[in-house]
C-alpha cells in the first residue's frame, strides 16, 4: 500500500484542499502547495535524507526528483518511451514550479495589498488536482523503486 494512502495527515490535507476549492480558492491553492511540500518531506524521510524544515519547496522537489531518478538525465534518451518520458517529466516539473509561483503570488499564504486579484475557482481546481496527481505519481514511483509495486515504468 502506498504511503499516500497510509499517511492520515496527508490524506486529511488532500480532503481539506478539495473542500476549500469552491468557497476559498486562495486557501485551496495554499493547501495544494502544502500537500506537495508534505509529499516531498515524507519521501525524503522514507529515504532517510535530511532536510531543513525551512528549505524552499523547489529545493525539496529537486532532492525528491533526484532520489527517485525522475530527472530528465536519468531517462533513456535512445528509446521512444524515454524521449516521451523526458517531455512528461519536464512538464511535471514545470507544473510543480508554477504551482509554487501561484501560491506565492495569489494564495492566502501571503499578505496582499490593494491590488490582490481574486483567483477563479477553475484555477483552484487545476492547482488542487495537479497537486494530488503529482503527489500520487511520486508515491507510486517510490513504491516501484522500493519494490513495493508490480507496476513497471
């Protein structure tokens, strides 16, 4: 069973994230990034990789991507599936980075001046579903790397 399903607090954060979408999209976006940050830290803990609690989310993400061998340099550039996976993984990396930027600029996690823009619900839905998908993908990859899954790359 995946750590995603085993971790009660993370599961609660994911549920809360989806509950906030309609009424408080800025809070949902903030929670989406919290889900990703928690995912990164749980995976680093699982691999016994130390990190500073105050480390930036992109730094944590890079550590996880390297541990799970999901960076583009670890893909087989000579095979068609390798070339496709490079593009997909680069896209996932970009999505994770943009979620971080969205949180920093528009979520409820930071104060705003008079020019704050109200986030449309569709962006909160995009952010929350993306965070859930990335989190699940990372946990499934970790399970596969640790031999806990019969799924192949």
